């Protein structure tokens, strides 16, 4: 993962390579005047070295560890790496009074081998935590069973991405749905419904993982051109989608798919959350557990915190510090949004805590 400046398969429907159509409603654009609805202050700064940090995330899978987070960067990657490189990950715990305790840093050379190039993001299916989905530079999205080491599905081909896949996410309640986005400027919604028997089979497979009948899915149920440039982060917000490009804004939109005619759906842009000086790629946002707010960094070391429940969008706070000047590659919001972490190009991690 080295960010830079912007500049024989099976399928569920052969017509689904079509691109959806944007509807004509006008989006509500947020004001950059901060309401100070919630104020934050810097309570800690960590420095892992000179290597850039590209990823940071809180654990939301186990309530006993909601205050635990992990960082990754340089030759460090997220939890496990699906290519040939080894990985090193650092795990921390947020303590009271702004303190941060380092719990563990380890190298693990036992990686799942599958992607043909680097992995840009990995997400876990919260309804079935042994399922993970990965987005890769090799233009594919893959679903894995981490308990059995099996690559179950590969989303790639005629209707797939035409450049690096930068971000991916499981739908929070529809276990079949996945959203992905990338350098081709599109967000694609995929369905696992037709192939769910293979997902179930992966849990009981006893032969070598390499002998599993991995299925290739060529066509998404919707391809949406919401942005005009690289799309480097996407997350489901219920049945809506949040996506961010290098055009200084994050967008909330509603996909409208047609189950009987995959690929022929449309989308409706609802809200736009401006983020000034956010015109380089690989800057990723985060949300609290209940998706009530979103935190987005920029290339100048600032963090913008938006209220996701307001219309038009309301800027809760703009976080700045005189010594935080480098690009913020990713933020991490705690369970209730009271703590915000940011990892930076200079190898630093900043902790902000709510004071209101």
C-alpha cells in the first residue's frame, strides 16, 4: 500500500455489466461552519517510527475489547495479509485520562495466499465473523473463511473493477450484500445469494483449501458512478452507502437495485459532506458503532466530524493541532464516538477525546 497523488467464470446475470443511472433529486450539502455540538481535545500522541501509517481501527466484534485498536502501515498490514508478504501489527488499548497502552506487536508469516497483488482493505462480516472480504490492487474482491483458510468467492471479470479495488464492506444486516469501490471511479454492489451454498460448504470443508471449488462472480447487481475520480472508502449505512473520493467530499446515497434485472438499477444522492484539502487518494473515514457520526481526515492533518443523523448535514467539530500537519490516512472512532484516533503519513497516531 503506497498511496500517491490522484491523477471462465460464473455469474448471476449476463446483462448486469450495465451501469446504473443517477436520479435527479438534489443532495443536501453540509456547511463547513462547525457547531461545536461536541468538542474534542488532543490527549495523546504516539509515534511508531518513520514509516507511514495507513490503517487504524477499533475492535467492534467483541464487547470486551471495544477499547482495543490496531494500527498498520509500511510493511504492517491489517490483521492478516492475503498476499505473499509477512505482516506486523501493533495492538493498543485506550485507557482513562487519554493514556494508551501497547498490548502486542507481532510478526506472522502464515498468510492466506490468493490475491495477485497487495491488499488495500479487509472487512469482517459481523453476522458471521469467520467471513472476511478483501479488496486488492489486482482488481478483485474476495470472500474468505478464515477458520478454514478457504477463498470462497472472487468478484472480478467482465462487470468487475477496471483498476485497483481500494475499499470494501459487508452490508450490516443483509448477509448477502457487499459494496466495493476503487480507482475506476465506481462503487459496485455485489450479491452472494446465488452462491451462498458455497459459503456454507466452506465451514465443513475438510480437504486442502486449494481444492475448494472457488466460484467467480463477474457481474454486480449495481455499478454506480457517484464520483468522478478515485473512490477510496465506502461503508454501508443501513441500506444507504457512504463513499468518499478525492474530490473533497464524502457522499451519502441510496442504491436502488432491481432484483429481477441486476445491473439496471439507479442511485439517489442524498447528502454531501465537504472535506477541504482532501484531494489525495487513500484517505479513509470511520464511524462510531451506531453510525451517528463520521470522522474524516485530510492531507493537512485536520479531522472533520460530521453528524450523520442531521439533514442538511451538520459539522460537529473540526479537529486541529499545530503539530499535526501531515496527511491523515485513516481515522478510527470509538464505540460511542467519544474518542477519535488518526494515523498519519509521518508515522504518528493522535488521540482526541470528547470534552463535551
